[in-house]
């Protein structure tokens, strides 16, 4: 039985909704309290048993490469000052046994194209895709752990979904299909950013996928779709004609950190849960 050991992080988008913050710095390096979005995503993958992190980066994303590199000077400095706890935090950015691969997407041609850029690093095995700007919090098993469990049972592609307000269907890939078990359905239909009257259901695809390698050949043939981009959703629509694809409605709260509102909600709620800050920050909010 194969399981999931590799995760692709497509982080080559332009992040236009956060300009000017994202002019020189990657959107995925924006921090929620004290940790960049990309690190939350990497930790989610590691907890799910993934040991190879594949980052598809763009022109302004060198900070992501630096973040996952060894920081010799900083580590030496912290060691000299006996700042052991901080030193450990820096070292834990990439835990033992985890390796990182970086690939350039030379042009932002869309999420489907970004995933295709990872083909050589993934090879012929199933893999996860995590969009770091969809930050998902859960007290129990994290979203990717839940999805790997579904993959292990069905040995087929799985897409993470969530119920959204129908008026927002034109921001998401929308899916529909018959129920298989609690939280799990087969994907019969999947459409990128449909108008509310054309959406097949209120189930939206959020930034978590487990895909079989058959997706690569399909993406090579996928033409530009919504927004003139090569859409992963269109690739998945073609994949489900050859293989079973499942939609899994995960447990957890999702924050759309690609939008200012979602980013602020995540900041407030993570601060309220943060050991060092929760009491003081809650007091501050009450008095605001
Ligand atoms: P978004 O739709 O959020 O686009 O991409 P964006 O460029 O990051 O942000 P805005 O809309 O301009 O503010 C969804 C995910 O797909 C990646 C992005 O980095 C993000 O993780 N992506 C998108 C790529 O890696 N390459 C692309 O060509 C497009």
C-alpha cells in the first residue's frame, strides 16, 4: 500500500491582494503572530508523515528558500548568548529527516501549471498539495492527517472541501457528487469559479489535495481556463473521468489568509490561543 511522503507547496502566485506588502516579500512569509504561513503549512505536512517538501517558487520568493535553509550566523549567535529555546525554534524550522526541494515557476501561469512544475521532484507516486494561504486549525488531527487517512483507505485522489455561502461560489472550485460516508463524497462534478446559479452544490475546494501522479499528463494537456490560467480544478475534472476522485469535508476552521479579512481573523484567533499572549491580548480586546 502506498502512502503520502511528498507535499507540493505552490507558492509562486503574485499575491496581488496584499500589495504593497507582497511587492518584495512572498505572501506566504506573512506571519500569523510569530510564524510565517509557509511554516504552518510545512508543519501540517510533517505531522501527516510527509518527509519531502517541494516548494514551487516565483521571482520574489527567495525569502521562502532562506527560511528553510540553515541559518549558521543566527544559530551561532543564539548559542553564544545561551538562548537555547530560541535556538531550538530556529533549528526546528526543518526537523531531522525532512528534506526540501525548490523549483522555479518562471511565469505565474496558474495553480495547475505550478503543480505540473513539480512533476520531476514528485515522480510516479501520489502526493499532497498544500496552499499555505488556506490556514486550517484543528485541535485533533490536522487537515492533511485526516486526508492521508482517507487516501490510505481508498487509494485514490482526495480533495479537501468546505461548505460556503452560495453567493461566494465564484471565488472557489465547486464540487458535487454522491455521499460515500460521513464527510466523504465521490466527485461527479467540479467547476472552477462558477456563478452562484451555475454552482453544482455549496461544497468549495479549499487548498488541500492528495493527487495521483496521473494528474501530470492531464495537466500537460489542460488549456487555460478561468482567469486565463491553467487551473488545477480543470485538471481534476479530467482526472475524475479516468479515476475515482473523492471530496472530503475536513474537520477544522479555515482562514483564507490570501484575503485581508481572513488574515486578520487568523491573527486575532491565533493570538487568543497563543500561550504567551492569550490573557493580555484578550484583556486588550475587551478594553478596545
Ligand atoms: P491565488 O489565487 O491566491 O493567487 O493562488 P495569488 O497570486 O497567490 O494571490 P492574489 O489573488 O494575486 O492575491 C492560489 C495559490 O496558487 C499559487 C499561489 O501562490 C497560491 O498558493 N499559484 C498561483 C502559483 O504557485 N502559481 C500561479 O501561477 C498561480
